[in-house]
């Protein structure tokens, strides 16, 4: 089978082949590069396996380039890496692996090419291309991975139960590749994931988070999340999301399945943004609905306060999933807490005060919030969707008008706490906070414009009313 490589890639392979021949180390390009070339995906990562010392080969190859890139190597793992012309090259000696039941870290020994291909996670990742003089460019495909690529199948080279028991992260990788490539997981492999799902508990939270993020960044993330759900993995790694599943009926009145609604929202947002954290906001926007669900006679199902409770849940979920506890988390929390606000504005006469408060609370994340709200419209009723989108456009227009005059999206108080203390000779304390809050409320209510002089005059009058006399 012919695999097209660029001139740059071919030049790199010729250098690797020359160095390997000089060292008398048989070597091969293996894994994801070969798979992606066959599929037609762009790739800048090249993995090279040699029968011998991969670190020695990496240093020899680096010396053949004019500017001799620095080689990063890890003696304990027998791997080496360097970047050349925006291509990441990684070298490793062929090895065979054995595992203990309580760890996904293998015991490693030197091996041949077959040993190395046997230890690969999936047949589509076990393909190798020879860089040896006698058969340069020949494809080595012991598990018929080419056929699996053609048929869009994910399956393991060896028995799936053994593959997943050895390294349980491979279960999530199977699902991630299915989502990324739009492949189907072979039935035996899929069943084995369900049977071995408890093994995921020995995998670090950081590695699980990395796979979740990759699934979430797929073109259609719902594929991966639904597979995680159906295999039972999601219940173990992210039970709050599983709690969204199912619809309950009383007196013929039911609510939608919030799990599948969430998947639709995530797919919707994925069509418009590659912002990982905006996608996480879509995942979590209704996360508190199970905890707030109530049936009210004559009205039906309600989820009052789910946005506020959901916001409070975000830091704990991020901590559990080993996601960052920084401004990324705070961004997600803000969007979860605010995601109903624009919708509520479409159901009432929009006052400038309500618009100001939305702009103030959303700040620089207003556009992200509106994108989430648009994605949250998942009704099958096309007229209903059309009406909501039209209403959102009205809200956007009103927000633009108010923002043009009041400049509240990146609002900075025109009167600082320091100025209040200096003006009235006050120490830090509640009185200073009360004055700042009063100024903010006056601006949001439209009582005074958002400028220094108006705010200063208001502050003085408010201070008099509070019995604070200017010094």
C-alpha cells in the first residue's frame, strides 16, 4: 500500500534510515503517524521504534541536521525526543511489556518489532513502515489494521479483556478514537470495556481528564460521552453527569432527558467554538437539575435554582476531575450561574436596568454566555427554536445599545475604595463597602451615568445621608 509523505517527511525519514543503517539498528515509523497518513489526517508527530537503543539513534539522527536540535531523553523509559521543522520526533527501543494487576505501569524488557506491535492498544495503531535499506517504505501490518481503517473499526490486537486489564486507560482511548475518527468499536472490544470498567479506578485523575478533554474537543463530542455512558465508565468517572439521564412522568407530565439534552447542547456549541472551557460550560450548565427537580401539582416539573446550585457544584466537580482551579473554572462557574438570565430577558419587557445587570455580571464573557444560550435551544419544534433565536437577537441588540452608552461589559468602578477612604478619612470597613455598593446600584439602575463626576457627587450625597461628613 502506498502512503503519501511530504518532501519534508521523506527527507527526515532518509536521515533516520541513514543513521539507523550506520548503527545497524533496524527501525520503523509506527503508530499514529502511519494511521493518520492512511486516513488523511494532518499530523506532526512521528514515532520511531528501533530494535536496540532508541536514545542512541535519536542522538545520531539529530547530528545529521544542519542546526543539530537538542535531544531530550529519558533514560529510565528508553525514550528520546526532539523537534525539527515543526515536527516532533520520538524514538524508543522495541520492547515487550508485562503488567501487575494493581498498576498500569508495565515491566519492560527489550523486544523485537512483533513484541512492540503486540503491546499496542489498537490494530489501527500497530501499523509500521520500514525505514530499513532492504525494504524501505514497506508496510508491516500483522493485525490487518489497514482493513480496520477501511471499515472504520476500533479493536485491540490481542484479547481485549487482557489489553484493557493491563492498561485500563485504553478503554477511554478506544472511545476517544471512536469519537475523533467517527469509527465504531468492535463488539467484543466494546463488551470488554463494560466488563473491565472498574479497572479505570487505578488510572490517575489527570490521565482521565486528558482523555475527557480530548473527547470534548471532538467535532461531535456526544459520540464519546454516549459511549462512556453505555459502557458504564461515565458512572465511575463522572457520576453527576449520569444522574442527568432519564425522564420521569407523573400524571402524564414528564420532563426531557437532561443527559441527552446536555449532549445536544455540547454538540451545538462545538459547531461554533473550539474553546474547551466554553464546551465544559455546556456540559455542566444543567448539572444541578437532578438535585433541584420537583413536581408541582397543576404545573409540572420544575428545576428552580439549578443554575445557582450548579455554579456551586462546578469547583467540586473540577477538583474531582483534576481540572484547573483557576480562572478557567471561574469562567465555567460564571456561565453556569448566568445561563438562564438571557432567556429570562426574552420573556419580559426588557428594562435598561436588567440589561445593565446582565452586562455587568457577564462582563467580558457576555459573548460566550450568549453562545451557550443559543446552544441551549434544543427543541424539535422549529418554530419554537426560531422564536427563541429571534428573541435572543433582540436581547443582543438591546445589550449593544446599552453597552454603547454605559460601557458596562468591562466595568471598573468610577470611584475606588481608596478614594472613598481618602475623601472621608475612613479606615477599611463596612462603610466603605456600603458606599461602593450604593454607587454600583445607582449606575445599574440608571440613576446616575457611569462616569467619575456623577459618581463622586452621588457618593458625597450618600455619605451625608449616612451621617458621614466630608473632611
